[in-house]
């Protein structure tokens, strides 16, 4: 398929820069097969069944956006200049790969000071990014980073306003536990304690998995033939307990419903062709696009995604390209709020589609090398 197959016109006014409050007051488009309804996230307990299981990504977003001062000794004396850093991912040595502005002026070996407690040396510089070796690690690094950094809002929000103290709460899920993400699993931002309690009372189960969302989630697709696109890799883990919970729910007839594309991509990576989930840990670069046959996902709760994005391709794989075009046309016409701080959707494929996928063995399509 072509990249243009996943394009649509979005009025700029529909891009949300603040979330709904309370979280569960956000609107929610419900698409089941061809039917579309306009509801709210707080209506989820009435829509889900006892025995359904929500899969929740428990990654915790770090304050990955830093402003510092570069310091370098020269023959004419010390040189200082402002630099903006966005952390992307740690490497096995404990250093951090990061985007930098201005990148071209940074030199390997120079130091960037972010606060009295936190500084880093530029260990490696490429044409695209830098690798930073910080002076702290472990809990000391986490504490200093939280004090010095700001939440890494997506580019389409950061271009409209700077991150502030409200974002430290708004851009974090209520169940965030495992530090490591530089972008939020945004469908999960709609859940608050009251909604979780109502869902539990309904008999809906919860399973936590971890996928540390990377900055690559915002990278554009640059090839017209989407099959040639290569996904960024993100670290994730499905524990034995999580696999057991999901397999038991599925065996009992419950639906497996990831909250967000990150949770979906992880469980699809860890599931086998027969639809059994296994403990798994590592980096996944799974690319789900039309033609993919889902192994374990029965429905999805997700936000509204960018035009021409891999996430729009993922929801098109679940619901069908034509159906997603109708869903998004409806969302624009009804003025739903888009992207990370925007409204939600509950996407449920037709039962006939699910039966056909089971009959087909939940096989992956051939993936190009």
C-alpha cells in the first residue's frame, strides 16, 4: 500500500494541547464493525463485559527534555552556550542517545551542565544525534533528571506551548511504575481511579505489561511504499504472570483489549501463531499494517492518530482501511480532539472478521527482510 492511502485532512483547531478533566470525561468514539457511536470514556463499564481483560502499559515517562549549558575550553578561554537536549533511549553502557539543538556546534568530549547536580559529557556525536555520558546513574540520576528536566511533550504540542508543571501529572498514567519512556502511552491517560474502580466492579480484569515508548514514535514515514518502512525498536517485557492472566481470560471467553497501540504491539510480539501469550523480554520493531492477522488482540482502545503514520496503519489493519477512513471522517466532522491529549476511540472489529482470523491460524503476513 502507498503512504497516501493513510492521509486525511485535519483542521489544526482539532489538535488538543491540554487533556480533558477529569480524565474519563474525554469523548470516545465507539466503532463496532460498521456502526459508530459517540460516547465518553466514562461509559466504558457499560460497553465491556465481565471477563474482558484490559492490557495496560505501566511504563513511566521521564522528564526527558533538558536545557543546559555547553562548556568547552579553547585557546581563547572557556566557551559557554545554551543547548536543548531530548533524551531518546539508553544504551547498554548506561549512556543516553539524545537529540540536540544546535547539534552541529556540539563537540565530542565537551560537557553540558543541566543543574548543580546533573551534567553530561558528549561521548559520541553523529550527523543525527549525540550520546551522552551522565555523571549520575540509578536513583541519583532519576532524582536529578526529575528536578532538571521537563516532560517531553510531542512536537505538535511543544510547538504551541512549553511543558509546565501540569504536564508532570497530565502526561503520566495513574498506574505508571517502570521508568524508561520518553513518550506517554496516551490512550491510557484517559483512565482515572474512579473509572478503574467502576471497571473492576463490572468484572473487567487488568494486566500490566511494559513497553518503554521511544521518541521514534513521532518519526514520520519517509517511503511511499509502506512495506519498506522500518520501525524503531522499543524495549518491552511481558512477565509470566501477565501471560498467565491473559491466556486464562482468553480461554474463559473474555476479550483481550489493549489500552493503546504500545500494549497491542507488545502482546502481538509475544503471542505465538496459536494465540497463546508467552513471557517475553527484549526489543520489538513489529510493524502492523493492513494484511496483518492479529494473534491475540480482540479490540483496541486508542486515541486518534496522525495522518500518514504507522499508528494509523495499525488501526487500519484492525478495522479495515475503508472503515478507518469513515471513522476519521466522522471524528473530524464531529470535532473530536486529536492526538496525545485528545479524545479516545474503542475499536471492535466485526465478529466475522475475528472468526476468519482464528480460522486462518493468527498467522503473520510475510515480512520483508
